[in-house]
């Protein structure tokens, strides 16, 4: 009888262990004494941009501060919209407690985000927007404002006139559209002309190639407005490689201001200015915890920005 009792007790332990393992695999919040542990699915559109690598690091670092409460599952869509669509739906099937997504494109990601939202899974949209309002919270900086401030700065820098190359981000994404819109507002009424523009998809090699084309076509280029710092850096490299010293006469303006990238370029004299675009990683985790604990959060959270130039870079830039 003792042997039978021991065998039954062992079998019960095995079944309980299997149930616990299954619960963790499905992404449901796991119980610990006095606390819940939630699972968050994070879909990053790509890790080919340093800024996005930094975003994931910021999310990871913020999540480590709450390791007893949350676990984050990271997925890289490798710059493929269809892969990111599938990732969101996979998170839904897993039954995660919350989804964070930084979409590659607005329209194609709107439907899967809405599917998660309608199934009761909170969704934080980070950096790039989706269409409509079927999400819990959007976190990002004001790209129109950043573009406008870049335009106003360039008007002042060039004395109200000049020939400019615009190296755009992915123009099917909202940041690309908004940074262009804001820039046009910023230069309105001036004599600044955009003589060349190209969609560089946020990637430095494409920007470098496009800038080579611009340099070959136009003997006078006064400035480059790039939608991110890698594109501005690619333009600088193209000008330097041309071998005519034009990198010294052209003003290069970028956006992002990562400490090891845009800010460093300003400090080294490669960029004339860069405008900060915060990753929002820390804010995403803070907001996720509030949502998971049943607190109300704003539908939109707008992050601040600042400008870095050679005059203020050592003081940490200037808030705008």
C-alpha cells in the first residue's frame, strides 16, 4: 500500500509540473507569492538600424528593473511587413498579456494590431503609428515638430536661401511622411530649394548611393536634410569620397541623436546638427506595467526632443 501511495504522489507531481510548463509556454501571467508575472510580446520591425537596436536595449533594461513582474519576448521582423503581421498573430495565439509593436508600415499593420486589441490584448504602438484607433496607447515623439524645427534651423543656418538635398526615411511609414511635412513647413516662405530627394528607407548604404547621384548632378549643394543620422552620415561619406572637399562646405543635418552615433558625429564635426528622437523603450515598459495593473493611460504619449550642435553638444543639447 505504501508503494502504491508513493507512486500516486509522484504521478501527481509530474502532472502539476507539466501544467506549470504549459502555462508558461502559452504566455499567461504566472503566479508567484503575492504577485503576477506577465508576458509581453515585442515585435521590432528590423534590427538593421542602430536606433532600433537601441530601442530594444532600452526596453530590455527597463524590463530588468521589473523582472519579478514581467518577461519580454523579442521578435525581429527583419524589415518584412508580412513577417511582422505574422508575429502579431503569433503573439495572439500564444496568449501574451500585452503586445508592444514598432511597425514597419502603418496600413499593413493596422489589421493585425486591431485583431489583438479586439481580443482584449492591450497593444502599445511605439514610434510608428498605425491607422485608426484600435490600439491601447501610442508612444512617440512629434515628428512633424522635429521636421519643422530642422527646417527652421536650416533657414537660419543658410540665411534664408540655398539648395538642399532631402534624404527621406521609408515614406510608407508615418515618421518619414511627418518629418518631410514638418520640414516643408519649416522652410515655407524662404528661398530654400529642394533640388534632389530620395527614399533611403532609413539605411546608410542607400543614402550614400543616392548622395553620390546628387553630387554628380548638382555642382552646388548647400545642405543635406536627412530623416535619420545614418542617412546624414552616408551623405557625408559620399561627399568625402568624391575627393573635391565638398564635405567641408555642405551642412549635414540628421535626426535621432544617439550618443554613440548622431551626437558623436556632431562632436566630431561630421554633422552640423542632429535632433533627438527618443526610442520610447523605457516609457513603453512603464506604460505596459500601468496597463497590466489596470491603471488608465493616455491614448497618446508624446516624447520631447532637443537639438545638438557644436555649440551645445557638451552641455547635453538644447530642449525644443
